[in-house]
C-alpha cells in the first residue's frame, strides 16, 4: 500500500487535480491573451525604493554562458524601467534561495522545489509572479534520466547496481522529482544504485554521463518537440544548441509525469506596482522580444502565465514532509 508520502509524490508528479483549481479560480493571464502589451519604457515610482534591480541567476550551466545568455534580458529590463540592473549568478540552486533570504536579490527564476524550499525557509518572503508554459500551453515540464546510448541500459530496471548523478540537491527535475517518483514506485535510491552523487548543475550532470563518470543523470526537458534536438527547451536543448551534445550519444530511459513549472519570483515585500510591471514585462516578452524570451527560457514555448503561491502548495507540502523525515533520521 502506498504511504501518504508516496501518494503525495505521485500526485505532484502526475499533475493531479489538486493543483488545478487555483489556476482556474485565479483566471490566470497568459502571453497569448489578446491585448497583451509590453510595458512602456520609463522610470517608475517604485524605483525610488529599488535603486538597483538585482536578478538572481540559478546554477545549471557554467557562469560565463549563464551571464551571456541573460545579458540581453538584463539590458532590456534596464532600458524598459530606466534603472540599473545587475545579474547575480549563484554557485548552485540553493544559492538563489539564500540570496533571497539575505535580501541580496529582488527577483529570480526558480524551480518549483527551490521556490517551495525558499518560501518555507523565509516564512513566505518570496512571491511567485509568472511561470513558463510549454508548447501545448501546459504549465509544466518533465524530469528525464539519460544514459549513454552505447551503455546497453534501456530502462530503470537496467540501472540496478549502476551509478546515478543528480543535478543539484535543490533542483526539482534534477533531484527532488525523480527521487520522489522512484520512492513512490518502491525504489530506494540509496540501495538500488551502487553510487549516487551531485554533479553541481544540469549541464555538468549530462557531461559526467558522456565522460563515463556516472551511468545515468537526471535533468530537465520540456518533454515536447523533437527528442533528437533535445526537445523544444531544457538543459539538453541548450547543450545541443551550444554544440556540446549530440542527442545520438544519449538515450532517455525514463521521464517523469508533468512537474509544475517553477516561477519567476520576487521578494514579497516589494511594491505591488513593481510586481505588476514585472508580470506585464514577462507576459508580453515572447511576442515583443522573442530572442530575449528564448534566452532566459533556454528554448521556447507559448510564453508565460501568471501564477500564485497556491499553484505550488503541494510542492511546499512535499518539501515540508521531506524536511520532517530528515529530522526523524537524525
């Protein structure tokens, strides 16, 4: 019989109806809505309380590439709202949450589990603004487990006794979601795999498989589009586009059910006018500045939709239960 924890994990990964009512009741705004207009350039009154807009950039790829990919985004924010904008790359996913907690950044794009953990750690001091939609308009993506194409491994059963690297301990798709799914299926990662570790990011995890350091890695993908191109967006697609990866060298042996797309979030204490300007900026971004949108999304989809904390309530619950379980083991 499934435990309550397993049922919650299964519900979270399967996109169970418990996550739907908040979206329906809130009537979310979407990039595809008629009349979506990019904000008019100009300095806003809220800029008096935010002398420098500091944007946290999560780990997952090397710092040089992260900064280069986000530079047009930084410039556009600066040009639109007429205030200095700075990028703050974190060494890992948890670094963004720590920066929020310390008040060192105003806004960042986060995975669902990282947002949930930060919301818990800061006692609600972060607020979800928008999240990316997939090619079909769904609010989600998938975790995938990849192996070398020449490994002979074709499924999870073939991974028994093999080695697995997670991307990052604060990553939804690179750790939290696949671990929860495995445990819900009755697989204890600690005993099933001969060795597990953390690669330090999604890109690094895939590279470690290509170089034979691990048999498999978990990372994220849209789950839509052409698998041979690394799907429509995600870590694999970015690596293909950068010439770092030929998908013929990898095999996807497992994918999760849909995971709620993590939000672009800000400090909850910031002015409501700031939050609304940022929602308008992101909602209109895909049509007004497609290249910038594809840069921060590492590919493309239909755009963004507004979200609230209620959309991540189940992920928060899972994080709380995981933390409680760790305390019991000590």
